[in-house]
C-alpha cells in the first residue's frame, strides 16, 4: 500500500484488498475512487474549504464522511499533507468480520455480497456517520490494514459525477461480486467518441 501522503490517484488502487475496520465490523475494499481536491471539478473540495468538507483538508489518514442523497453516509480516506484536499472514496467491499452486525445495520434480507456494495451501503455496514468525519485511522476502533497480497485491478470512469465524468479514477477488483454497477450521471456530458 502506498503512503497516504501520496496523491489520491496513486493511493487508490493500492487500497484494493486492504481491510478497513470500525469496531467489530471489517470490510475488504474491492472498489474505490480518487478525488484530487481543488483541481478536480468532481471533488467536494473544488470550490475550497467549507464546514462540510473541512476534514478533506486534514492530514493524511483522516476520514471524510458526508451524507449522499440526504440518506447514506459515504466514507473517504484523506490523502496528502494538511491543507491539500485529496481523498479516496471507499465505494465497495466484502464484509470479512462482523457480518451479523453489518446485516443488522443493512437489513435482514441483504445477501452477503451486497452488505457493503456501494458507498452508502459500505458506510452503513461499518456504522459510520457524518459525525465521524475528521476521525483518524488509528483512533480507537478505526483502522486500515494493507492487503496481504496486492490485488489485481482495473480502472474506469467515476460513478455518478456530472463533472470530470470521464476521468479514469475509479479502481476495482475485476470479477468481484461486491463491486457496484457503473452508472453514469444523467447530467454528465456525453462520453467522447
């Protein structure tokens, strides 16, 4: 795994296969997306620091949590040094510990491969909330363990963004059932021919 102080686009693929743990629930990451802060029109930090995105400007290793569609908590790992707002969105993973607790949080009928499939589902399975934004990896009950063996991966366009929609900064483990489906934002311009 690359140091979290490196640019998010370089860190992102090395997080695949890593395990993020919050309390009793652990998720092996299978899909992530990189965001390059103030130089990236798709980033929450593109227009500068706000109260909502302040955690993105923290030192590498902080987490940035935000409410997506007013319902789901999405979780990012902050990269770079303090003041540079780059982060990696944790899009999907496989619950590898605390499955029953994750299922309680997600719903009794949710199959194992869908417990942390999609950023909101991943945040819910881990039990993270917007109030957790700003916590740091290594804080009590919050950790990130590198993959035992680096994962093979592929890349493609980011999901659901209307600007910079064709930037190939989404990374995933091919063939893994926990990876979410690609959905292009309906407001994004048509892809290049």
